[in-house]
C-alpha cells in the first residue's frame, strides 16, 4: 500500500489502521485514444485539493482530483484550523463537523525553564460573539474525510485514487495531462490545472519552476500520541524546559485523545538515531513521567522552510497551498494559508470561465495570495528566529525577553512562540476601492468580513452565513433610512450584486436585525452605510451612503474590468 | 535622534553602567545588556526613532567619522 509522505513521517500503531482507504476504480478514459476534457483537473487530494474541488462544485464547475495514494493522510499533520478557515469551511457546510469533532481553544500559555507558572498567557479571540472560535484542533485526515463525503454527495467532482499526474503539456488553449494508474496510463485535457500536490509538488518540478527562500537548519520531532491526559485545552509552549533542556517544546490536544508533542532537537542530528523508537520513547517519558500509558499515532522529523514560488499562476497552471508556499509550523499558517488561496481563487476562476471577467483576474490571485504568503512567511521567519536563535547575541536577546516577561509586561509582546494565523487583510490589492468616506480602519477595504450575531425573522443567525459565493451589497438600515430601490437588482455586465440588509437594533423589519449592535460596531456602520463584499467575504469597498455609480466602479475594479 | 548630550551628569551614568557589569561573566553581561536594550527601547517607544538608531549603527558612519 503506498503510504502518503512516507519519506518524512510515519503512522504507527492504531494510527495506521484507522485511516480510510479507497479502491482504485478504472477510469473510463483508460485504453481510449480519445482525450476527455474537463474544465479543471486538480493534482493532489489533500485538504487544499479537495477543498478546491468542493468550492468549484459549489460553483457548478466540474473537476477531477488526481491522488496518487489510496487513503486520506496517514498522519495527523495539519491540526490547528484557524477561525478564518472554519468560516470558509462553514460555507461548504462542514464547519460544524470540525467544531463538533475537534478541540476548541482560544488561549495559549508560554513557559520558561523550570517554573510551573507561565511567563504569560494570551487569548486569541478578542470578540467572543463569533460563530467560530480562534482555533479548532483536529487531525488533517478527519477534515479530508469530511471533504470527501461532501464531494461524494455532489455530481461535479470526482476523486481518482491511485492515479498520479506524471506529465503535462500546457498550451494557450488547454493543459493536457498524462495520468499513471495501476492499470496503465491515459490522458485528460482541461482548461485549468490546479496544482495542490504539496510541498514537493511534482507539477512544480515537471515545469522546472523556482521555489525560493530560506531553509532553517534546526530539527523538530513531532510525536503524536494517544493517551488519557488531563492537560488543559490550550496551546502550551516551553522555552528551555527541564524535559528538553536548551530547546523548546509545544503541546496541543487533538480529537480522540491524541496529543501533539513537538520537540526542538537542535542542529546536526542523526535522523535514524533520533527516530529510533527507544529515543523517541525517552523524550516522551521525560515529558510525561514514567506512569502514563501512551500509543503512537504518528511520528515525524522536520526542518523549517520559509519559501514560495516567484509566481503562483503560470498560464493555465495554478499553484495553491504548500506547492506554492511553505512556512514553519509555529503559527498554523500552512493549511490555513492554503484554504485562503482556494477561497481567493475559485470565484475568480468562476467569473473567468463564465467570461464575466478578463484573464487579468487570475493575475490578481497571484498578487493577493503572494501578498498573503509573504505575510505568513514574514511571521513564520520571525518566530523561527526567536525559537531557534542562530547566534549567541540572538539567544541573549531571546533569553532577555523571556526573563523580563514575568515582571515587565512589555517584554511579553516580544516573546515569540509563533504568531498564530489570522486572516490576511488584502491592503495593497488593486481590486479594492479605498475609503473616500470617514471610517475606522479595524475593518477596511481588503479585510475579510467579521462575524456578528443577528436575528433573522426572530431566529438567531450569523452575519457570515449570509455572505459569500456571490457579490453582496450589505446595507445597514433603520426605519428612516430604508434600502433605496436602486440598491436592489444591481448588476454589472452580467455580475449581480445580491442585497443583504441589517436593521439597527430595535428596528426589526422582518429581515435581519442587529439586536446587540455587534454588526454596527464591527462595521463602524451608521444608517445608510453600504459595504460591497466579494464572494470570498472580503470587503471590496464601503460608503456612508449608497451611490449606484460608485458601487458600479468598485465592482468593475473588483473584477478587473477597469484599466 | 539626538546627537547632542541629553544625559545629566554623564560621568556618573557611565560609572553606574560599568558597575552594573562588575564581576559578571561575558555571557551574563551580554544578557544584562540585552535586557537593558529592550528596556530602553520600550522607554523610547517611538518606532521611527528606534529605526533611526538601528540604521545609524547598521551603516556605522560614526566609526568612519572617528577614523
């Protein structure tokens, strides 16, 4: 059985048996000289490839996912799903699954040396009135299984197991791919090939493309273990603890009594020695003590990479997730960044394929997600420099900040055990219309919309449930400022703008009402305020009053129809 | 950034600074200095000023000037 990622990690014990496997199904094109055409082919059936297929399916676009293995991820891998990711997956209807199955956490604690008291603690969810928490921890394979169930229920996507993309030819009009299967090879053509084939991306290699940036020399050991433990549900990070002297350690709880323990090992290690079960045991025993029973779920050794491709879009081949960019894991910016790629890409591809937007809109995916990737790489690089100081003086500053942190609150902000994934604000995007009216900038053009609890016909609802998958004009009304007729039925060159109104507190007009005032507060709204919101829930523009021509300009800009 | 003296009784300050490091190992002194820099940076607070100080030493024009 081919193992996924066997080169860098391995599932052991119960972990190995519990993964679902999928049989090879002989594709109809095998043995035929005719090349079947699909709108989209996706290389790679990890969380990013599967989510791409799911969002394309939601838009009615057919796709084929080629996955060379026969199972979902054999190891826990990505485990920290950030609030923005949960909101994105909520639009596919599986956000609740993650919330129900996973472990919710909002707080983190940082420990230093032998003290049992943290040097500081942080809360990542400032505003509690949100549908989703700061993070849900859940093994990657569960998320893949939810996505697969979703794909099985719809007719637009097909996942082909044990089928590997082994060659491609890209032209002006299409991409032709050669697929290897246990029964031989066949070819498919597509309008667009989406490469979601991971950090070693064979597609990237086949195209001879660059992957630039820094590789760090420090080594880290992930040991995911099953055990009954009463540790609190929070992110715990240690600098120089007694059980891993001179190094760091990180602990996360996952679903079904699986815990992630991540040990820093230092440079110049011998891989085989480190991965020897006796040595892994000794490390875990030093942490847990002699009496805790545990079983291995997954063990992996890794080094940090902070790298990205120079460009993510290469004509008709588009890179998403780890194939396009890599970060260190301290910050949960890998899969979470990848999901933001998918969210950014699919609506643009949809408009382009419907000929409602010019090809330039794909370039905007490149621009916006390179901006996002650079933000993730910057944060990840800074965390790495703090966690793994490369010189004596760098270590002195690190220890100075940690030693000061207890008595001097300012130093806590300098301590960096990972800056956890927050959604990217697309500040520099040319698709956004800058404010002309006076607004606070907590949320601003480029921001993903913030959630708020509303009442909808007397029933509780969340604002974000009403946004996404189409352009929305979000109108803040009150009895004296009802939505103008011109704001309804707005359309530009075939792209409609759906209207959602939110009435001020106490002015329930039967649609949605902001009883607690959270939406008005977060959106700095006054009666008459109008937000134009993209299909990926990012703010494209906003005004104190609705003005059809200004909205039309902003919509044209948001869809690359202005020069 | 101020290039002219702003410290009252600079000799006394300098003496106190050296005293802080008396009987310390080089590593210990380095840690103390790192703490001092972080504390002073927080006192200054202004990122523009801090950047200016860092830039001044990055280029190290003072060394060339003293020749």
